[in-house]
């Protein structure tokens, strides 16, 4: 197979002059001044689901509404949330349980008639006790730190739920909403708040410089182009990053399959296990960054392309690490290094 030409992003130079050595490497001050409820408009009614709704119905709604999570409401009370990671978890668990049947039927096994047969939202959701729930008026930092809390199911939380004392849901804020808001503060010349000034200073830092001073990026979760549907889902789930990267022999990125790609395949009521294979779900053109790309450049590329994961290439165009939107936001919310 011929190697694809991979060109790191040209968004390399900071938009503003450097503030000198030792720029602030966290946006804690900015995150303390932003309220979670300011990030998204109040929507009435919110898109929610009941715990007894059949799982395929909920998956279809998630896809067509282009949302990564559905709050689960019983009466008027929030009781849980169904996210893309929850779908990966139940798919991987059921694949383990049905190993014999999968060995017999292979890629032709029906997802909804066999693999996930009879499941409801309650069977897959993350319960309220493990969600990142904040009160109205909570700061963005409170919300983001809540996302960093480990939960028993192993699912990663990427949505902040705003609810009152009666656990009535008011708003839902995604990691993508946070990233877009930070990018707005970075690019809006007329914005001169404390939050905007701090965000501009930090997002003008090149990724390589930031990584030298504090953690950002992780070893890629790598898949084989020959991975089957069960192997693909299990690899994405067990990797706990929400994606699997396929690389060429020279180490360059060939394609990437994500939890959103799995959701797209699952929306089909006639989906077969073969439809979940990495070769079928992956995006072949992989946007990448380099060590010289600024954090603002990475956020902009993710916002424009709708990405949540971006490989960082070294000077030889091999994958050095992968940066996710979620870990970037959490890194910016953390206290600066002492």
C-alpha cells in the first residue's frame, strides 16, 4: 500500500507576540470566571431519553441530533446519562459473552437482533451518582474537574450536566462546547476580559513547548487495518481514549476510527458486525499537528473539522502522540505547575 502524504498543520506561529519566558500554562483563572451555563444557550425542551426506551431508538436519536450523550430522565428527575462510551462498553461486553456465536456467524451476526438484542437505555447508561453534575452558577473549572473524576463503569465523561437541587436538568455542556468557547475567547479581538487575556496567552504556546512543561498527549491506541467488528469495538473501548488509529508501516497515520464512527454504524437497524470493522468506519484523511503548532491552532483545527483527537507528528512524520480535546481542556483547567 502506498503511503499517504501527511503534512502537519501550517498553523504554527502565535498570533500575538510571546509574553516572554514562563507563560502561564493553565487557564484556571479564566475557568474560575466562566460559568458552565454561559457556554450553551438555554434550550427548551432539552433532548432527553427515558430509562425504559429501547437502546436502538436512543442511538438513532443521538446520531440524527448529532449529540454525544443523552441525559436520562425519569419524571422530571435526572437519573443517568447515555453516552457514546456507554455504547462501546455494552458492545464490548456482549461481544465477549457471545464469542461462540460470533465464531460461528462471523461478520454476518446482526448487531441489534443478537449482539444488543433487547437492551434498554437503563442497561447501558451511566447512573447519576457517577456523572459530572454541577449546580446552576457553577464555574467551568468545577465542571471540568468533575469530568476528571474516575467512575466505576470505566466510561469517560465528556459532558457536564447542570441540574438544580431537585436534580432537574437545566443544561448540558460538552467538551466540544468548552473548546469552542475557549477558541472564541482566543480569536475575538474585542473581548478584553480576564478570561480572554489568560486564554490568549496560553493558547499561543506551541504544543511542543507546552508538553515539555506539563502532561499533554498520550501514546496512540493503534489498531490493525484487518481488525474485525468485535476487535475494533473492544480496542476502542479498552484503549479508554475513544478512538483507534491505523498507521502505515512507516509510522504515519493511515486512518482513525472513533466512538462517533461506531455510533454512525449503529444507527442502522440492520447493522452487522462487519459494519463495525475499522476498515469500514475509519476516516482515511487524518488531520495532524506538529510540535510547532500552537494550542490555539490545534483547537481551531478540531473545531473546523469536528475532530476530538489529533495525532502530533514528529519531524519524520511519524506519530509522536495523540492529543484529545478532552485531555487538552482538562490540562488547561488544572493548576499550573509549581
